[in-house]
C-alpha cells in the first residue's frame, strides 16, 4: 500500500515537473489558448450574471428611498396647491375691498366689511348671515351692499353676527327712485323674478334701462344702486304704475359684503 502511494507521488511530481518544463519552453501556449477559448464565454456569462444580480440588489435597495421621495413630493405639491388657492382667495378679497373702498370714497360712506357665513336660499324668507354684529357697530335697518349695489337690510343683530334680509324676499320693502327722471316708488322683492317697483305716480316718468337707486332714509343713504328697469306697466284707470327691475347683483353668489355703518355728511 505504501509502495503504491509513493509511486503515485512520484508520478504526480514527475508530471508537475514536466508541465513546468513545457510551460517554460512555451509548448503549453496552444493548450492555454484552447482552454481560454472554451471557458472565456462561460466566465463572461458568470460575470455578467453577477453584475446583473448586484445591480438588481442595488435597485431593490433604492426602491424604498424612491417611494419616500415620491411621497414627499406629493405632499409638497399638495401644500403648494393649497398655498396657491389661499393666494387666489386673498387676491379676490383684496380686489373686492379695493372696489368697495373706491365706492365708499365717492359716496362718502363708512363701511364695515363682512363675510357671508350662512345662506338660506330655499326658505320663503331669504336671509344670509354675516360675521359682523353689534361689537362692530352693526344695527338693525342698516343697508348691506356688495360692489356698490344694495344686497338687503340688517334684520337681526347679535354680538358677533347678523342676519341680512335680502332684497329678493317678497316681504322686502325700500323707498327708491329713478336716477334719470327722479320717479319715486317702493321696491319689493320677488323670488326668482327680480324686483318690482310699485306705487309710482301716473304722472311720473320712468323708462326702460333707467337705473334705480335708494331714495334714502335714516339708516340707508341715498344713491345706492338697486337695479335697472326692464319693463314698465301703465294703466289709465290705475292710480299708480309699476316697473320690473332687474337686480344689479346676483344675490345667490354673495361672499363678501359691506355694512353701511354711516353716511358721512
């Protein structure tokens, strides 16, 4: 047994020495070229597979980071949209305030701006609630306007809010006159049909297209626009004539209004 082992070792050693000598003499070069040609593609494939696996590992590792970045970007976009909406609202309110300040300066009025915080369009009695009350000097009977146009009159007042009785309510009444021919009458509301100006004396002149304004009272200044005459109805046998008046403002879209707290003399 030991003899066989020694023989195997001697043979192996001899083969090794022979290979060394052959490599030294350059006789193994053709063999190496053939071996490289056979195994190089395998080595490249194995290398590419290894690189691909490494790339996929890195990709999966970065997915969590990408998902978080997308979430952060979505949050930033939502915040920017909200900021843009806020800027637009502020711009709209500023435009309304500037417009109203110009009107109040021309009419020499003192105005208290207010937001509409409650709307009751479906009730027979038509009201809106505003965020101004007695603490802001608001009193029952004061005129409420928007863009220089009559909206209604203050009806009920609490400390921090008030109800505005809209001019479109059938029970609404206010003295008015035609701006051109000075015909006097009473404006009353009609749900969905504008206003009616009645109790106009037959000898008064009122024409289609004429602007109707407030005639003025203790708390309501003279000259606030109400609307324009759309048609006039006369009858020889009647004491009075009437006129249909188109409101100069859409009372269903009120957001910012102004309470006329005083008419400066």
